[in-house]
């Protein structure tokens, strides 16, 4: 019974979004404003976690919605709108990062909240993981964000980023291997950056599969 209720709410929400989208495409400014309010969190969150800079993320989000306003006639449905917003946001962020080769993720508190259940109770490890994800190259970072923040499967990620499915899987495998090794190394270090007294077996380079 509870599941049926959830499905009804979801279906009703989808129908309402389709109605607002239709009115926005027809030129109703209030409807477009409603779309911005509904999707601004998705766009800003992706931009922030890609750029790790609040002001740059705000600027990028504004650019995305300006582009949306010009492209409304090409949006076919609410599902297509979500896909379009993710793709444009990620691609714009990648373009910006590639224009800033000296970029480094320094705003850790505003960075990615990609954490496992084991990290939730360890603020230091959570902070370290955000930093490590923020230091991934732009394209792998986008793949990781779409997989673990947006919960897209590799096929959806490939469509969003215009990549082959094999490229997506390769980025995921390499990025997760890097993150796992670095997080394990962090967990084996004491608070002053030295090895803890616990008896951890050292991780051999290249041994992560």
C-alpha cells in the first residue's frame, strides 16, 4: 500500500512537471521560473561538485538556465529535461576546468559528498575523500559524480557525456581504484600524518583490482 502511494505521488509530480514544461515552451514566463526553481538544486549541486567553488557554480548554473531558455523548443519531456540539464551542466563544467589547467580543488567543505556508510562517522576520512574526488581529472570526476551522486547507470552516463560505454567503465574502474587506495592509505595514517600503531598490511601499488 505504501509503495502504491509513492508511485501515485511520483506519477502526479511527473504529470505536473510535464504541464509546467508545456506552458514554458509556450512562452509562459511564470512556468519557466517554476522549472528553474524545481531544477536549480540539481544544476547547482553538479556544478559545485565539479568546480568546488560556490561563485563559479552559481555563474555556471545561470548560464545553463539561460541556455535552457533558448533551447526550450527542443525539450521533448520532463525526462529529457533532466537529461539535458545534467549533460549541459557537466559539459560546461568540464570546458571550464580545461580552460583552467592550474585548477586545484581547495574548497573541501563545498566539495563532493560521495561517501560510503563507513565514512559517514569519520569526518576526517570524509573530508579526505571529498578532496581526492575533487582532484580527479575533469572527465573521470564527471563520471564518478553522475554514477554516485546522480545514481545513473553506465549506459545513461555514456549518453549524458557522449562517451562510449567502455570509456565510462574505464573511468569508473580507474577512479575507484585510485580513491580506494588513497582512502586506505589515509585510514592507515595517524592524526599527525604518520603511520598508526595499528598493524595494517601495506597496500602494494597496482594491486587494487
